[in-house]
C-alpha cells in the first residue's frame, strides 16, 4: 500500500517579477505628469480681501498671477508696496506692459489674476491695470477669499 502514495517533487512558489520594471516606470511617469510644482516664491504680503460672490477659475494653466502688497523684509517687517510677477519684483511699473505682452503672445487666452493685499493703496493697483490695458491683457481677475457668514 505504501507504493500508491508518492511524494510530489517540491515546487517553489515565487512571485513573477518580469513585469515589475514596467509597473515601476508607469508609476514614475504618472507622478511626473500629474505633479504640479510651486514655481513662485511670493516676496510681498497678500492678505486678500473678503468677497461674497466668487467664481473659481477652472483652467489654472491659463492664469498668470500679479502680487501687489507690502514687501516682506527680514524679521517679519514690511516695506513699501511692491509688485511681483512670477519670482521677480517689478521696480518700474512700465516693465509690466512688456512682461505681460510677452506672456500674452505665448498664451493668447491668458487670464491675469491680481492678488492685492487689502491694505494696498488703490493708486498702484490703477497703475498696474493701466499697464495691463496697454499690453492688451484684458482678461483680469481679482483674487479674494470667501466671506465667512456670521
């Protein structure tokens, strides 16, 4: 009777790893494509004013931000009002026209979003608006934070 039951040869249960490099590269490409890196270091304070009615911009890639507010100095101090486009502080408001015109040529559907500190003077905002008009960037958005109902 002992001859009827024989032991089978030992088989190793291994996980197939042939497709592992393909999976790793697909994940790597997915994260590279879907990750958005923050490109701008804001050098001016922008405490946005509150608003009741807001509209969200769906296509963030079409938006160029202009920051207007007091410059951040060392030791949490604030300086005079400054204008920043991307990472560059603008010394002369006349250069806004040139910078934004170049951006408009690259992206014809460009939306300019003004992030203005609530304590900024309206004169500098009007100067920026005039330069944007001269550059032909007429699609302007004013960023604000949602008013919290009391």
